[in-house]
């Protein structure tokens, strides 16, 4: 009492006000104390648990990249596909690159924003062909620029993001086009990991260890994109606009005898489904499905497109794949993340597995466990993604070695000959555009 009287005189406030303030403070203290006792705070992960997670993380990443250690890659390919750090520096010079006859090249793509290097200038002016450091030639039209004298230091690069069966899709004459290309080009620029300039549709990359620890404390369903949108009445979906590939349409028709499959694109049977998801535009409807049928237009080595990376993984779906050999998917996609049609004896057997997965959440979640250690990048420039083609070329000019290299006809065949690289003998109709190939 004496303390409160003395305190009230010091600050000039009545004794009753002081008592009220002390009472309120005491009640607040007791409430906080009681709340802390009744609802204990979650304990932080023990050092032992953190070390265990780190061990599993490092072992998982090591085992994954161990499958690639004998791959033949350029310096840039080693960075992109072998998880090697960038140990090269941007050269102290500016590279000028002529992008010749590229159907999609525009000035808007002339950007190296967020690229690891930025010392390249791109142009489409043919009159500079004798002065530039590199010439990029797309294979779609089957035409090659001609010059009388070439700079010895120039890099001529052939670019193809389509499978070997569609390499010359817009050429007037598709036969015997490899011979004129022989001894012209120094570098390859394709989706293949062994290209001098790899431009894959997407990649599997490890999460940082810090991100792994953050994710590992959450249920796996919390890191699966659009998990709350997934439906159980129609389990699978496909998007196909090239109706000339009978193999994949026949497989879907057989699959539909056992499970419901929604088909979007020009090969759909109704107007609503035919135009419900325009090609090369993001389709939000895909987020509703547990499985996406990523059936490629051809079965060629490492030809794995946005169907897997954007339409399936980015939408939280398990890709059911048809196209490249099973070994390519196993080495390029996250571990235990997909179903390959060749792993099943029939469409019926595959349908039974899809049904089993959809009715067993624990089993289904094992196909998403990779999300605790890896993430997927979309790198093809579709659906608003960043276009990496020019960035990769500039990186290659900076990082790759300067050894003299020329592609003769035999080495061109290792990238462009469908007889060597593909198993699906499909040729699109002559009127088909590149955007209709999917």
C-alpha cells in the first residue's frame, strides 16, 4: 500500500488508478502463463533429426546424379545435367550472335535477364553474317545460309527442339537434307543432354538443403501443386492436337474402356473439349487431375516435352508417359515420379494401377515424395515461362572450350537421323504447322 501511495505521488496519478493498472497487468501475466502451460509450443527439431534429414538428402541427390556421371556432356551440359557448380567466368568480351531464320525469334526474346552471363548481343540482320561470333540456324525449313568466306573463330550452330522425325517439318523437300548440312556446323543445340548447347524442355534440379528442411516438416500433400483441386471421378487427362499419331490415340481409346479419360485438343470428340485448352496456352483445367497422359508424338531418344514438365508435374499430376525409352525417363525425371506404358502388359493393366493409386493415398503420395528433394524447371518458353534458348547459347559461348569441332554427316545423324534415334515411324501431313505437332 505504501509503495502504491508513494508511486502515485511521484507520477501524479490517484492511488485507485495505480491499483487498477497493477491488477490488469497481474491478470494478463497469469493468462499468458496458463495459456503457455495448456498449449505447449512445438519443439524445434533436434540436432539428431536435422542431421538425419541432411544425410538422407545428400544420399538421395548423390544417387540420382551418380546415374549421369558417365554421360558425355559439354561444359555447359555438365552444369545443367551433372549438378556441377559454375566454375567458369564470363569472358571479358561481347559476343554477337546472328539468329537466322528462326520462326519464333523476336526482339522481345533478346534478353538475358536472370541469365548467368549477359555479354551477348543477338541480331537477325543477315548482312552481318561475316562479322558475328556465332550463327544459329534452325532446321525446320531445311535451309542453310551461304557465305563465301567464314571467320575461323565463328561457331555455326544448328538448332532443333523437335524430335528427329520432325526436324525438317517446314521444309519443302524433307529427304536428303543431312548431306548439305555436313561440315557446316560446329555445335549442336537441341533438347539432348549431350548437345553442345542443351535446351531441354525442362530439368530435374535438387532443392537447396535449407528448402529441403523447410519442406520436410510439412505433409507431402502441402507441397503438391493444386492438391485440393484433385478429383476422383475422372482420374486422367490428355492434350493432343496432332491426330496423325495413331498409336497414342488407340492406347487412350483402349484405356477409356476401364477408366474415364478426358481428352483436350484438336483430337477431342466434342467442341468444348477441342477448344477448352488451346495449344501453347496454360490450361488451368489440368490441375483437377491426378494423372496426365504425357504421350509424345514420337518415340525418340530423350525427347521429353512440356507435356511432362508443365502439363503434369507443374499441375501436381503424375505423368503417364509414352515416347522415349524407359531408361531416358528414369535418368532425366525425378525418382519414382511417373508411370511408363512399357512397364505394363496392356492398357487394362495400366488402368488397374491408376485405380489402385487413386484409392490408396499413402501409395499415391510415394509418387510425389521426390518433391522433398527436387524441383522441376520449365525452360521452353511456353505458357509464359522464361525462354532459355538464347541464355544457354550465351553461356555456351562463355563456358564451353574452344576446341575445333565440325559435324560431318555421320555425327549429324547421331542427333537428327530418325532411323537411329526413333522407334515411332510417324510423319505429319505436309500442311501441319509446328504448333500442331503436340
